[in-house]
């Protein structure tokens, strides 16, 4: 019987961009995997690359990306560079449990096309309602649904349906999609406490996301500032604007204000796309 931690036909992918504080811990955490981990670095200017090069069982690629995370061009490059039947996407801010990997073994045998699970966000040791999405504000039991395991053929057929910082979506209904609500298989999202370094990284992400989703920095920032204020007002009225969401929402408003200021005072004015 094959080990649950040997995933035949699966390429395990870890994108990085200035992750010197987290990448070693992530790679050590997944040391139980028998598959090699492909680290795809996006022009890190810190010590991320040297840290990865010192790790065993890792293959390092460099891919300049128009964004700070996966996007259509990135996925196109991936599926033509690292050939596999399936892709499993890791993140330096997420952890997948042993139960998740045991489930993958059976899904591979069942020819699954996409595997969706819940994602639970934590800031420090505290679960964050704020990152459960709009439905989660009214019902803390609600969790975002995310896909981290996808068949190559499905990915190739759906490049244009993949958004930066969003779930895989808009797939044809005939795909064999598994939605698993088992909490033991949930993706655990670990957010650090906000600080200036984290704020800068969030601003970089927001600038990329604004180009991809709305095409306008000003429109994106204004819409999100209003959205964050609206969410905080609802949480406050319900008596649920508590730690850590109170500091998270302040950092998110600061992030979008920063994007707005950059849009007004620099070349980021107007409608610019990737």
C-alpha cells in the first residue's frame, strides 16, 4: 500500500515572494511529504532564495510575475514548465493537515478534478471572523471555500477564470468537483499581527489585485475603504468587533488608504491593467 504522503502524479507548488521569515518553517512543516516541492520564486530581494537552496527535497524555479501571486500568465507558464497530472498549491501563509493529504490519496484514485475545502483564518491564536467573508460576518460558522488541488487539464482549460487572490471558480459543472466540509481537512490560514512590514506587503498585493480586478487603483481603493468601514460598523453593532479583528480591520483600512494615496500622488492614476 502506498504511503498517504506519496502523491503519484502530483506536483507540489509553493510560490514565494520575499518570504524569508516564513519559507523555512513551511518547508520544514511539509517534511513528511515524499514528493519534491517546487518553489517558484517571484524576484525576491531578501534571503528567500538562499534559504530555499539550503533545503533538501526542493526544486527552485525563478519566474518573474506581473503580480505578487498566481495569475493567468503564471499558471500558463507553470503548466508548460512543470508537467504533472495534478497540481497541489501550498502557501507560506497556510498549512494543510495530515488528514488533508490522506484524503488526497483517495481522490487521486477516484480521478477527482478539483478538491475544495473550507479555509479557517487565524491571527495569532485567535480565529478571525473578518476573513470568513461577508456570510461569515453574520454566521461565524461559515467558512470560505478554496481549491488547492486541481487537475492539469482542468487548469489549462480555465486559465481565464482564475483571479488573483480569489478562489478557483466558474468551472463547468461536468467536472468531478469534491467539496469537503470536514474541519480536519480545512486549510488553516495563518495571518501575522499587522506591522509596518506586513502593511507594505499587503499594499503590494492590493496594487496587483486592483489592476487585475477593477483596472483602476482609485476605484479599487475607494470601494474597499467603504467596504471595510461598512463591515466594521456591522461587527461593532453586533458586539463582535473584538481582537484580533479590530486590529486587522484597522490595518486593512490603512492598506487601502495607502493604495489610494499612491494612486493620487504617483503614476498609479487612472485605468491601468496588467
